[in-house]
C-alpha cells in the first residue's frame, strides 16, 4: 500500500533524511525556524511504518510534557492522520499505527518514569534543556537491545549543558553525524527578517539563535571567530597521540589560582594539542608527578616569566624546584597582554585540538571575553579574569614560546664549483 504524507521537505531537510538513515547517532545544530521538529516527526513516522520488528516503539522527547504537546502534538496528528487505521490517544500523546508501531510524545521532567521501556528510535528536542541522566542512564540502555537510533536536536544555549558536551563528542567520533545549519547559509528565513531580528535581539543573542553560536550568551568573546574557523575546517576533532614525535608542554603556573598545562606535538608544521590538565592548591612536585604519569616522551617545557619568582618558604625559584624534579623550563619572554592574544589568534589556525581530552581548554577559549560597559557602550580592553583565564594564559605561553623546528641540510655543498663554462 502506498501512503502519501502531506510533507514536502526543504533541500536541507531532504539531505538530512537521506543522511540520517546511515547513522545511528546524530546531533543536529539548527537555527530557529529551520523546521527541525517537522522534519524529525516525519522521519520517525516513516521509520515506524517501515519497521518490521515486533511492536516498534519511538519517542519524541521535549524538556517538559507541556512543551512536547504544544510543539509537536498537532504536527504529529496532521502528518500521521493520512495513514489508514491510525489511532491517536490524546491523554497519553500517543500515535498507534496498524503495524503495531507506536510514537509517543514525552517530557523530560519526570524521566525516571521512562525506565524499563525499550525504543527503536528517539528524537530529543531542545537538548540544551535536557538532564544528562536521561540520556546516559535511561535512553542509552533503552535503545541497546534493538540498536535504536538517537538524534539530539536543538539550538545552542551556552556551554554548561549536555548538548554542548555531545557536540564536542560528535566532532571527534565517526559514529556520530554532526550537522550545523546557520540561517546565513540555509537562506530559509528571509534576509529582511534576519536583519530585523538582529536589530531587535542584538548580535550576541542573534548569533546564538540564528547562527548557532555557543558563546552567544558571552558577549565580547575574544577567540570566537578563530574557533568557528577551526570547527568549519574540522580541526576540533579526535587527535591521537603520535609516539613518533615528542610532546611539549606550556604552563600557566598558579597556586590559589589554577596551574594549567597544555600538552602538544609539532607534527609537520601542525600543532596537535592532545591533552590538558589543571588543578590548584598543589605544590609543583605534584604537577611534576602528573607529567611522569603520562605516557609521553617529552621535548621542551614552556613557562611564563614569573617562574623566576622565589618561594618564600624555600628561597628557591619555581624554575629551580622544577629542575630538581627533572623539568627544564624554557622561560617565555614577558609580552604585553594584547600581543599575547594576537599571537594566539595567529597560531590557532595551525592547531588541531583533541576534543576527547581537551574540553576544559576548548571551553576556556570560547568563554574568554572582555566585559561590556553598559554605560559607555564599549568593551573593556583587558579581558575578564575568571576560570577561563588560566588555560588561555597557558595558550599565550604556547603561542609566544613556540619555536619552529630548524632543519639542516647535512649534504649541503661545501666547496664552490670552479670548472664551468660561461655561455
């Protein structure tokens, strides 16, 4: 029997329908008014109708039950009503098809009630507002026996949520489909409407809602443009340690503040940032032991100029203490803060960052920002000193202390050739 659903996907939606069938896991980062709810509902309707398993079960999950009803219920009834023999349960927000498959709309506020269910597939909408335990403790086991799919869908809402964590995971995991739809690229929303939205919302919120920016709620971000280029070029990804090359480190040293360490390799003129570490209220021997525990063969270690400061307790400089523990530091010359930031901006395009182990570093680079003065309507020159400063300072040490490898030609010509004829 041929069933025609009154749905005509846009070009981008049609591409996703074709691509999603090849992936079990997907993260769809879409701008407002992209039509992601309509697309996802029609996708699971098709999957439900074609599934030959016994009693297939599918779920559409919103942050709350009320949202699931207001966002998706009318759409589900509209598109599924064309299927002969379909039944709708208004009380349970449930759609039952003649082949015994079922689509249920659910809310995440009482996710403990979902334990024990099984699913052939689920779509999680507005994933930024979803508790992590729902995905990790409930849905992942519920999908395991039937190897069901899970699609995380939404728009960025800062970095302190499960959607951002899975976004980083999807960048370095081949099992995940990562798709980003920016309003400036899809052209779904008229440019006139986008211009009006920009004037009303301001650039920060506009970039978050329409350009899929993770730091839309952090105005004055310093490295946002450089990170977007890294993302577009797939340089925020999985970067394995290459034992054929030495590992170098850059330090930002603190005590009450964090000591932040970046581990990187110089591989064929590319800087591979493979690991990072930070802690506070610890003496330097603690960090020396951390370096020894890593499975790396070390090259050089970079440190800022304040490593020459003497400790009151021992009278020794931090550099001397490090030397006693087998770490010989190269001291990076003191530079102006703006010069250091510029150096980071210049070196970032050459970097590949391992999102599996360097999430704190990526978060810090995204969050590092200048404070906006509402009264004067300008940003301060000096960046805000907060939790993100330490890794960004360590990144400045890397950028200002990094040295290009010097290659020498061992077979270079040592004597001039005198036996020649002038033409």
